[in-house]
């Protein structure tokens, strides 16, 4: 099964073609035939964040060319694909419309089945694309728009164990960077600055640490960073480095405390699971300090730790093509009147949390 995937939910325009295989035991494997991603970071950089109208226009301008390149890289024409999948939500509505309309038009013209994909499901299933990981497993999704722990029971069966009650983790990195005069996106800049910093100089809070619930909170930490920085103005390079290091250590500490509870919850749900696995995805998963912390946590609790390659952790179309292929193997295609959804929770039974704020609708 070969599927063309299209991703336009935020500030990456992407197209990819993957091939999915499944044996009689239900074991899956894949080949990525092409995977092209065009980042719009430079267009949004002057504004310190994603501007929805700029994003939508940039998708319109780039998408046709990227799809042509994805087909050319795979040495295929549209007639050679078995299905077309596009992100239908959650995300910025202008961008979603661009990708979805393009996919529907191609599916109609080439007479191919069409699949509307939930962007979060793309992230959730990536570990099966890269490693053929069998269900069930635990997913920590940490990006600019989401901070969630999801129990992936099976295809289409996702239980959200915890989410942020305020800022997403990537957003906390971005806001901290902005406050300290570091460039956008903030995560890599904060990580870099922290390399020269003293993490013990500032005592920053560990929000929700020790609490029984499985949720996350980062806005208190961001406020503490602002107060710390305000007291020091003007900031020297060393001050910035020390704040970054202290912030990153506080994040790692609170993240480990929160995730540890979800590991226990997984083991309660699946006590007999051999090789329980924690998968981490999303742009923040690139952070080496956080990764190391999670890896050590997993070792301690008998979990395997799996982080897909960075290019497949951040927004991309291979994961959308893959999610489309997983559905194509099990479910009927979607209708061409499928409407884009700026909000689309993976776990429809989980109530939205009060105070849950998001920068745009980035996933
Ligand atoms: O998944 P992603 O590429 O886009 C979406 O949000 O969908 O994630 C981007 C986020 C940004 O907030 C960025 O600051 C953060 O991931 N990020 C990092 C690092 N690299 C990217 N955060 C911490 N450390 C990093 N090295
Ligand atoms: Zn994403």
C-alpha cells in the first residue's frame, strides 16, 4: 500500500510517500519513498511566532511544487499511489483548508481513496512507521502546541492520561527565549545557551511535582523566569546562560516526575506487557538534556525508550501518509466533504482542561 501524505496544519508545508507492509501476524513495516518538508521559520521569525495568514499563503505557494517533488523523488506519478491522506486537524484553519482541498481535488481527479488524518494521530503512530512498534505503548508528545501523555491502546483507540493545564512545553521554551532576547524558535537557543550555564544558580519552581494527577503545568515556571530576569536587568551573557540552565533543569525534573506517574499507570493497565515502551515525539524531543532524563527514568522502571529520528519527530508528511495507510488497511475512506477541524482531540472522551491555552493551534 503506497500512500501520499500532505501536511499543512502549522508552519511546515510537507508532502511524502510511504509504503506500508503487514504480515499475517499483524507485524508492520514500511519504506519512506520520499519525504519533503519546507519550513516557514524565516517568514515567521520577525514576529517571534507563527502568523496564521502568512502560514496559509506560504502553504498555497509551496504545496503544488512539494507534491510534485515528493512524487518525483519516489519516481512515481499520482496514478501509482493507492490512497491520498491529508491532515484535517487540529491546526491553523487556513493551512488545513489548503492541504485538505488539495488532497481532495487530487483524490477526485485521480479517482483515489481519500483519508482525513488527525495530526496528533500522525505523531502517535510514528513509532510504528520507524520501528514497527506493536500496540500498546505510551506516548509523550511535547511540541510547540501540545504536551500530552497518551496511552496508545490500538489504532483509533487513544487515551489521554495527562495534558498541560496552561502552556505547552515548546511554548514555555519559546517564551523563555523571547524574554531573554534569544532567537525564535526558542528551544534550540535555550538548550545552546544552557550549555555554558550554572543550573544551580536559580531555584525555579517544579509545577505540580508530587501531585497524583498526571497533568503538566509550565506557566508558573515561565513567570518565575520573568521575575528572575527582571531583577537582574541588564542581563549579562552569563546571567542568560544560568537562567537557561536553571530553567531546563527545572523542566527536566518536573517532566520526569509527571511522566513517572504515567509509566506506573501503563503498568497497572498492562501488567503482563513484555517490553513496555515510552515513545517521545514532537520538536521538544530534540532536547538532549530532557531526552537523557527520560531515558534514565525508563531504564529505572524497566521501559524501553524510543525517540524517532528528529526529522520524523517534528511536523512532517511521512507520519500523515503512514497514519493514512494504517487506516486504509483497516477502515473505509473518508468522504470528500470531510471538513477541516481546528480542534480535534485524539481522545474524544477527555474533557478539555480549564485554562488550557495554546499558541495558535500548533500540534
Ligand atoms: O513539533 P514541532 O517542530 O512543531 C510543532 O509545535 O508542531 O515543535 C516545535 C517546538 C518549538 O516550540 C521549539 O522551541 C521546540 O519544539 N524545540 C525545542 C528544541 N528544538 C525544538 N525545545 C527544547 N529544546 C530543543 N532542542
Ligand atoms: Zn506536530
